[in-house]
């Protein structure tokens, strides 16, 4: 049985401890020097030793919102390349969105994605099932069959499109309530965003680009939290992006409504001022918002109104971004830079501790998505799903070194802090010394 000794890591940013991994489990945690080959304490004989002084040990990260593109758009990403990117970013589990070709709206397609994840092994892949057939918003997909399949789907979303029909949304909430599932809503009122190219505001007016108003997001969130209250079901808000949305979710939680919400790293850092460059790398849905929105999102993530950080990792081939703004695809890759952005925007600003990061990027997303074995405490006997971070590192983002098949990052050339050095999936290193195993 393989052994790994992580020596002197700051567990959740706190005390420096030694952590012994044996097989798939955390075998022992002790003060520095107490775990040694042939010592009086836990036996580390034959262990691979990782010197981790100054580094932070976190539970393996969990992403509730990833686009792996397979099947159908393997020119953008595959399950293999996407999970390699995930491991590089410290993730041990990702939830794969349903907008593939064919759409993941049947038991057969979600099982295909799930099995590809198991075959490649860089992280666990949990498929998200479509809410409606073909993401068309007209008829409920096979929610029960996808849940009962080998993939065991618990999260359903038409992400990329909004479930804008209130009756369909109500029926979906009622259906998933029967087995404890959750509907993850892409909140975008379609009639209010026809032809939208960026956030509606001062910058869009000056540039003459079609605006995506905040109310298009906020009106859907308001409707859906009320529907969730009426049905007594769970709703999750994808990529929340406005200050107004924060206030609606905060109000809903104060009423005891079972709503959770996520924010992306790019909405924690970037603003619509970047669109003045007309560089399509900044084109994303929902769009980059204002500085006021960014600050409101950070505060909401800190106080728990927003539950988690989710990447909305959206890879695109070069030609889909290397074109004029209006023709460009929406989306950014994010798995390999997410933790660095969170460190810069939340940890270095004093808004979150590393323990808080563990909650928002591991414990809470695992709980929402029911990711078995993930988001567990860093404790003896727990699965060894772990990530080791060097927070003192500073480096310039170079997408040429990404494990993802796509390179559409908004951070190219930008200096970001922190670097994931090691990732362990059930005790097996998927990333070692910054290199994929």
C-alpha cells in the first residue's frame, strides 16, 4: 500500500502539521516530527516525503459548474483534457454541464460522461442532467432516469439557456424534490437580453453595444426563489453576477427558502471596463459587470449569502475567440486559475481565511451537489482528496502551459498569486510538484 508523508503543511491555513496518506485514506495527522520512519508514532516507513513548509493544505476542490464539451465539441475540450486541467487547479471533483452534443438529457448520455471520467482518472466527474429535452425549454427531460442511472445525477441545469417558462420550472422543482435533487438555474430572461453583447450600462452606451441588463438576471432569480418556496424544493443560482441578485438571495435566505448561489472567479475580479478593448476574450455570459457589482459579490461570498465559487470553465477553440466581438463565443476557461483569483480577491483582501476558501470551494459545493467522498474534513480516516497550495508564489499567467485544450483565458499576461503544487485523488497524486502525474 503506497504511502505519502506531507510534512509541515498549514492545514486549512492554520497549524503546521504532518499528514500521512496511506492507500486511499488519511492515516494520521500529527505535530511536525511525530510521524517518521521507525518512530514511536504512526509508521511512515517507505513513504514518499513532500516538504510542505509554508504551503497550505486544503481538501480537494469541487467545481459545481464545468463545461467539458464531450461528447460533440472535442475541438474545445474533452473529459480527459478537462480533468487534467481540473487536477492542475487543485480539483478532485467536477460537475459537467449538460450542453453537449448530444445534450445530456438521457440516462445514456450522462452515463457516457460519467464513464469517461472514471476511465481517465484525473478527478471524479459527476454529470449534470438537462432540465428540458434538448435544452429547448418545452418538455422535462428524463430527470428520474438520469438520477437512477449509474451516474446518479443529482443536479439538473439547462445552463447556457434559462428555464424561462415558469410552469416548466415549477414542474422541475417538484420532480427533483422527490429524490433530493436540485435545479441549477441560468438566470437570464431571454426577451430582455435579445442581441445583448455586454453589461447594460455606461460602457455599453459609450461603445454602442447591445446591453444585458441586471434586471434580466434578477427577475428570474426572484421568480425562482418564490417558486422554490412554494414547492418546498431546492434551487441553485448559477454564476450570480449583480449586486441586486445578491440582495434577492439574501432576502430569500432570510425567509428560510432553500436557495444556494455561486459566483465565478472572473466576476470577483474583472469589470465591464475591459470591454473597451473590444477583445473577445472578455465576452462571457453573464457579462462582466461594474466595480460596484464586483465589490458586492465579494462581500456576499464572504458573509455566506453566496455559498460557493464555481468556475463556469467554458473552453472554446481559437477561431471562436479570434474574431470580431459580435461573432465571438461567450465564455472563459477557469479551472487552472480559479484558486489564484480567489486568493487575490478574497484572501489577500482579508475577506476570507483559507478555512473560508475550503468551505466555499470544497465543503459547500460538495454538499450542494452531494459529491460523495469529497468536501470532507482533513482528518484521520477521511478520503485523501487533497490539494497543496504555495500561497507565496507569484507568476504571470501563460495559457501555453495550460492542460486544457483551449486557451481562452482573460488572465493572459496578468500576475496572479498562489500555485497548486500537488493534488491527490483518493491518495493517488494526480499533480506532483506542479506537474501532472
